[in-house]
C-alpha cells in the first residue's frame, strides 16, 4: 500500500501546472464548482445545466469579494440567486459581482449558467479585499447592479469606448457604507483616482486559450500594473468613460484600478476584452476581416507602388496620371495640362511634396505625440498636421528631383505595407487610417490611438525601410548624368514636327495630312458596309 501511495503521489506531481496559479477542471457531475481564493479555474458551462459556485474558508479580515467569470465571445450569466434578476445578476463575456460579507460569514455561493446552444469554456476567480480597499462600482447610479464592478465596452469601426461606475471608500464588516454624494471633501469617495490600463494580445491570436490565459494577467492589481500600459489617470471629477481607437481583429483587454491616495490602497475592476469584430457573423467576422475585393485592390496597389518605388522618377508621366486620379478630375486635368503644355514643375512637385508631407505628418501623430491632450482640439490638430505636411515640399523646393525620388520611394513602399495588412494584421496601417478616422468622425478626436508594436510590426517596418532605401538608391544612381526632369510632351511634339518638316528622307515626311488620313479612313469604313456586287456580265451582248 505504501508503494502504491507513492506512485499515486508521483503521478499527481507530474501533472502540468497552469501559469498564474490557475487550476484546470471540467464540469462537476453534481452541478457544484468549488473555488479557492485568488485561484483561477477553468470549466465548461452547458445550457440546460446551471452550476453553483461555492467558496469556503473565507478569512475574517476579508470585507468584500469580487467573483468574475470570462469567456471569449459566448455570453454567460452570473447571479446571486438561482433565478437571475436584473439587479442581482449580470450577463456577458466579462462579468463579475461584488459580495459584501456579513459578520462571521466564511462561505459564499454564486450561480452560473449560459443560454448559448453550444458549450462555453470559461475561466473564473474570486478575489478578496479588506475594509481599507476601495470598492469598485460602490457608487453606481447608471447600471442595474447596486454595486457594479464591471467595465461596459462598446465599439464601432472608429472607436472603442469603456464605461464604469464610480467606486466608494471601503468599510468594515457590519458597518454602513460611506455616503456617495454627501460631500466632496477628503473623507469622501471624491478623493479616489482611477488608472485606466490597456493590454494587447499577441497579433493574429484569435484563440480561446490565448485569451483566457492572458486575462489572468489583468485580474489582480499587481499583475495589471506589471503587464499592462497605463493610458490615463482620472479623478472623481472626470467622466468615467474613456475612448480608444478600434483595432479590428486585434485582441485588447482593458481594466481600471481605483486607488485611494489617503490610505495607499487599491482594487481592480473586472477586466473587459474586445477584438472590435464579431466571431458569429457570417461575413466580415474576426476570422476573415479582409474581403476578396480589398485583397485584390491592395495587391494591385502594392504592385503599382513597387513600380513607383523603383522607377517612379524615370516614368514621370505615369506617376502624374496616377496623381491626376488622386487629386480629382478638375485639379488633376489642370495639373497635367499645365505640365504638358508649359512644362511647369513647381505645381506638380508641390502636389508630390504634399503627398510625402501627408505621410510624414501621419507618422508624427502615430507616435505618442498624437495622444497629447492639446491635440484633442480639432483646430490645433489640423493646423499642426497641415504645417508639417506643407513643410516637406517647402524644404525640398530647391532640389525637385530629390523630392520626387523620396516621395516615390516612401509612398511606393508604404503601399506594400497596406497590402500586407489585408492579409496579415499590422499596426503600421493605422499610420494613415487614424488620420482618415479623425477626418471622417468628429468623436474620434477624444480617442487614444495606442496600437501594439510586436514582432510582426518590426519585421514589416524593416521591409518598408529596406524597400524605401533600395528604391531611392536605385533611382538616384540611375538618374546620374540624366536631365533633372524629362522635357514636357508639347516640347517633344513640336520638336518632332519640325524634324519631319525639314527632313525629306524621313518616311514620316511623306505621311499625308491629318485631314486626308481621316477622310481615307472614313472611306474605308463606308466601303466595308456597302453591299458586294455580284460577279459576271449582266448587260446583254450587242449583235
């Protein structure tokens, strides 16, 4: 028996452990799930079989608990009672409840269920706090729960907004909670501060296992502060709502830590996550973000960009035609006509320089500089953006060929980045996308434009730089000893016409005038439609 016991203990010790103290457990046959304080537990919920969660042996120095449950995209319901009520339950992918403990209480129970037809994989954890810690959502006046520690998340194409209820000061077991809105002094909840954190999942990771594992890093205060990025700190006078740029297909986890500066204590809300897309839609879901038409368009655009990157200056006429389509019909036709007839370069190079300036200005606001509070004002943002964009052609007006080559190199190679984004997620596409969002949506000015910068982005950034440098170097070497710009078409046509007039040996000298050629062509077309006459003699012979 002793040997058998040793073998069993060795087998149990060899089982792999889950990072972060999580314990992986399947369904309970009795419909009862037992939890340990501060320990994550994996389990599966099925529609007809609700589960009862129980926590035993709660310490006497614990004043309140936060029990939270998470799933990837299927909703689950957590409730204080077997029959869920609006003010005692919550339904969603990231939900939690605050349980205020009574004196001498050492055990708590919750009820878990799902209405989804498919089984739902979940991870849950109970967290304990003392009477000195602030209570997340303790002064809720907006949502259904009396004490609501949840973060409510909404998203659209442009921005993702999180909202949460204000917290209250902590208090001991068996005592009344401090009033929320009696005063605004130092002894009230108005002294509390809120730190908003953002955590990016690995790029292109849409797996359920990956999300549930990374959520463990965003549940407790020490892990949130160690792993996530603090975006902003709000005071009690600020609105408990923060907006971020929507990153379609990129997993992001948000959490809020409420901090009591007087007692130097803190507590974490229930983290919320989003991919800014839907897993259940049949078209345009998280697994297939790019449409076939978009992929074809950006692939052709990338091929054109590579041509411009390496040969844009030599084939200057082709680039001008593209600029015509981009600039608009009237302005583009005027621009091309001015160069075709008079060879005016300044107007053309001004447009070319503004394109490069637009990219440089977009890169500038893609950095943390774009999240400064001063640039939330549209007037300040667009004036600064325009000044940076105009500065580029002004600086290079003395060397137009270099300006054109630089624009071809950087803009052409960036089109490859946009093409890669239609197949594989990259944050570099938001260099220009954030500017377009700012121009199309007035509410986007208040959104933080943080993006993940991970291994894929470093590789694509290196490819972009390599293509740009290679294209610029090749064009500079090819253009050595060549005219700065090719002559404009009207000058070439005029020179060719004079050559044909004076050179009688040129075969083109004997070409008929344009009017005669057109008349001859019309005659050929007329003869083509005439009915063919029958062969043979039709008049009678004269004897």
